[in-house]
């Protein structure tokens, strides 16, 4: 017996038989619907006083018969994963409207979101006879402009229909060409960024824009083409979708408009939230932590760095292995599924914990090696100056300019993951060891921070910290706050610190003049070696002061010792 879907409660035996007979209808490839199919649907609607629809395969067979209520048809789960990009579902929906109404928002949402070939509505007159017919089909958009569908009609019932097969073939060819163009511009696909903020907090809108600007930098560094920003200010995030359910529906429509395959949330998602959003939207779902992990996976070069990234990935994934997670099961490489740990994303909890334990032991061994290298540097009596700061502030560029180190320096976030140490010759003839460290970022993922803590602590043995600040960034004040918080977490807030205001070449003359009055900092452009002379002089002065303080402290301690012994 063929299965009926939807609102079948309370149907009479004759109505059920009429609905089941719809499965016998066949539709040729050149027709949207045949008169026989239209008549069967209209008769069933008249008897049940409900919308009735058929999902017709391109082969001509009716795959599903669905019963709704008087104003709406709820489609069954037809396999929510999309067909290949540029192709439709190979199913068209033909259904009745009891009150002669045009295509509804739900009809058009089903069309675009499920990638149906076409949605057609048979508009019935008051006595249940077919009076008019209208249909809609998906159309490509350019840069998200315009509607992602076209509507034809309503036309008087019986008017000639377009050649269905030729129409769909032409549309799929257009979509395929558009997809090929998009693949050229986006290594890891196209994404919509989402921020949900607290509307009760002052400045919530500007804060949201700032957060999404940083998230966009992260996404682009990971290789993603960002096509839309979505901001919603709420009293509190929706516990299931973070966004409100209605807003999420709008985002799905936007994603279809612009060809986005991924939603990236500017917050950490629980496994349940990621699963629910992925199931609801049929899109890949990532959070901010996954994007940062992906960048670290791409950037790690040393064995130490690769192990640290894998450890962070496993610790992030471990709590999410307890349930089937559609957001992770969609990962077939690309952003969110890359790096040393990517082959372990689906392993069991026990094996994951064992791997975490082995990684932690191996990293402890590497930490001992790093400690030995630091001890040898200390034995050389050369002062250590550590460069720290927010990611992309210009730390590696400064190291290159001062020491000709030749390390990778890009205008991207987290260009450097591995600590670099080079000898720096100061103008007064003194030599120092200059080290470059991993950049900081607000709300650093805790697993990543824990994995890289030993690397951050390279600055623990520094005699002086150079805190590099990109003063051209409107958010540099918040970046300074983040840097100080992380230094405090590392127990380094008491280490002597010199603030280096980088990228002054991007400032106005007035802004540069204001920096000259900063007692705890010096302005430079790390790209221009001539601007670093004052910095080198300040480093020498700081080191001389530190030496004097240490000598004074040592003399005091020695005097106290002698006094005690006497």
C-alpha cells in the first residue's frame, strides 16, 4: 500500500483511496503537470477540504503524496542534504490552493531551500474546480541581488505550459556556471557570519560590527569568502539556534541567494546547538573556535606546533563525540575539518582520551627541551626581550626588520605559531635575544590556550616585554586590554614592559604627535627600519634600568645576609 504523508488524521476510507490513486499518475518530461494529475489533486482536495500535493520525479513517477490543512502543506523529509552544487532535487511539487490564493512564502521557501525543480499551485474556485495555475522556479542571483526565484502566472487553467525539461536543463546550466565562478574566488567556499548580541548593553550594535569585522578577518585567513554579515540583538540568545527561529529562516534564504555553504557563529556553540542548526538549515555550521583551530592547523609547521593544534582539536571535539553531530558529519575537508587531528574527528571517546594523554606526555617532553634551550640562553648572560601582542599587530614584521630574521610575516591573523629567537645588536654595542611569540586574540579558545600555554610562556624568562600595538586599528584599545589580561593569566603582568605603537605611518600628523607624549611607549612603523631607532634606544635604557634595579636588589640582599650572619 503506498504511503500517504502529512495530515492524514480523520480521513474517510474513500478519501484515502482517492489519495492513493494519485500515485498511479505519470507526468511526461515536457509537462509541469498533466490534466489527469491536476484533476486527481483537485478531487482529493474537494473531498478532504485540505491542500493536497504530489512530489513528482523527473522520471515522471509520483514519489510522495502529501496532505496538509486548509492553508498549508508540510513536506516530508525528502533527504535534506542538497544535491550537487548547480543541480536541483529532481523533484517538483504540484499542489492545490483551496482559496484561489497565489504562491505563499512557505511555497517559495520550500522551493529555494530544498532546491526543488519547481513548485506549482493549482488555484481552485469555490466549488473545488481548477481555475488558475501558477508556478515558480529557482534562478541564479548576482552577488545576492534580486530574488532567488521567478514566479509565473497565475494563468487560466488549461493555458499551454512551458517545456518543463528544457526549462530545468537551462536553469541548471546557469547555476553550474555560477558555481564554477564562485569556486575560483573562494578556496573554502562562501560563508555568512552571524553575531547575536545583548540588546540591553550600551553600544551593542557597534560592538557587534566590530566583532564581525574580526570574525571576517579570521574567516578570510582560513580561506573562506565572506558574503554576508547577520546581526541580531536579543534579550538573550535562543537556547536552540542562538538566532531566533524566524531569523534563521531568513538566513537560510540569504544563503541560497548568495550561494553560501557555511554559517559561522561569533560565539562557541554547544554540540546540541550545532546539530540543531545544521539540521534546520542544511548548511555547514561552524563557530569561532573552529575557525581559529582551522587557522592554527594550516599555520603549524614545527612538530611542537602540530602536536599542540592536534591536542586542542581533540579537546574541542571530545565532548561532541557523544551524539551524532550533523555539523561535523558534513566536514569533508576544508575549513573546520583540517589539520593533524582531522582523521580523528570521528574516533570514539576512549581512543580520543588515550590520544590526548599521549599528546600531553609528548608535549611535556618538548617543553623540557624548550626549558633547556631557555636555560642555555640564560647561561649566555644575554638579556631576553620578548615581542608579544594582539594577532596581526606586526610582531613578526618587527622581528624581521630588527634582526633580518626572514620569518613569515603576512597581513593575516596568526601568521606565526612557532616561537622564533634571534640575536639583536643594539646601537650601544650590547647584544640581546629577541623572541617572537604567538599572537593573542580576545576570547582565545580555552583548549587552544591550554595547548599553547607553554609556547606563550616563552615570554616568562624575558627581561623585557615589547607589547606591540597596531594603533591604526580602531579597536586597539580593546586589543591592549586583551593582551594585558593574557599576560596576567600567564603571571607576566609584573615583567617590565615597553609598549610599541606600530603602524604610525597610517596615522595623521596630529595622531602621531599625540603618541610622542606617551611615557610608556614609542611609535614606529615596523616596515620602516629608520623609525625603529628610538625603539632601540628605549630598549637599551630599559635594560640599563633593569640591570641597575637588579644590582641594587642583589646588594641589598647581600647586605642583609651579612647583617644576619653578624
